[in-house]
């Protein structure tokens, strides 16, 4: 599902719980609350960057969680970063991820 970029600037607050497989994007503008779903959890920053670029090229918004803590712990542990997409775009995003990096995809 291709979505045109939004030209209207909105402030968005993303809430997340690390153990939960879902997050909720809450817009500060009324009527823009959209549920999100975890696409991938990996410490591989190159993979996260490649996925974000490919998803963006298809008009799919992807939000990375846990980047700052992963950066802080770099060199000490392999703290995973998480990439979330809107539930409506999940199937399309998963297809892109399977095409880009099939070895990283967990079976559903």
C-alpha cells in the first residue's frame, strides 16, 4: 500500500514498551492515532538503515526505537534496535524485508 508523504507538519509522540510487540503512535493533532507493529528487532544498524531507506522509498513510514540506548551501550552489548511500521503497512513492509534480508526474517 503506497502512501504519499504528508505535507502537513505534525508533532508525534511515540510510546513503546520494550517487551510488547506493539506500540502506539499518538499524534498531538486530533484524529491521528495509529497503531503500530514491530517489524524487526536486531542489533544490526546497517540492516535497520537499509530497511528504513527501502520502506521510505515505498512510502511506508518506519519508526526506530531503542536507538539511543543501543548507541550508549555500543561496544558493551548487542542491544537490539526495533523498527515499527503502521499496522496497515505491515504486510507490505514484511514483503520488502523478506526481499531485502530473508535470513533475518522470523517465521510468523
